[in-house]
C-alpha cells in the first residue's frame, strides 16, 4: 500500500478530494437577523430561504418541527421561524406550542406559512402563539409585508 499524504489523505499523484463524511448538524453563525425555515418540502424551504437571504437574514432549515427544535437547542436562536403546518414527525402547531412553553424561546417570532386556510386553523395557530399567518401560495411581497408588520424587515430592504 502506498504512503498517504498526511494532509490530504491521498496516495501520491491522486488529486481527487476524499469523500466527506457527514458531520454534525450545521448551525449558522449567530446573527441579529436569523431565520429558521421549517417545511418538509425542500422546494418550499428553498423559496423561503431565498426571500429571507435577499433581505439580510442568516437562514437555517429544518424538515419538521423536531429538526427545528434540534437546531434551536444546538444554539441557533432565530429572530423568526417560518413554519409549515403539515409535516411528519412534529407538525407546525406542535412546534409552536413547544416553543411557546420554553422561556428561553419566548422572544422568537413565529409565522405560519401553510396551505391550511380554514378560519378555525388560523385561530388555533394564533391562539397557540403564532404571531402571523401566511397562506400558500404566496408572493415574496406577502412575506416581506408580514416581516415589515412584525418590525423584522431591515431598513435597507424594500417592501
């Protein structure tokens, strides 16, 4: 077996990068403008992340409420969470209820972004502790309008 380069871990003459091993949960650096996008749809997370990054937020993503709790427990405490209702493992309403039960997270703004459009569902989410509610499909301006209403839209961002 040839000697391996101690820095790259590769055999002499091999320039291919080693296959990365999965690491621990990736948490963005702390930011005054942090957002946590929680949705089981990768496409929806991507859309919401793009909107939030464009106005200056550092964004973490989670595919369900439990993953979101894991992100927050690991140290990323966002200014706002954008939360889908219908997700596996832990749904959005359960996430809102659990976040509101934790004193260290009571300052986090919670915004539901979901297809649930019945008046009763909206009332349940707001009663559980959500601050705002956006019904899918939405436009980027609808999200920006809600951020502005909540006082979370950076001054340099336009509505």
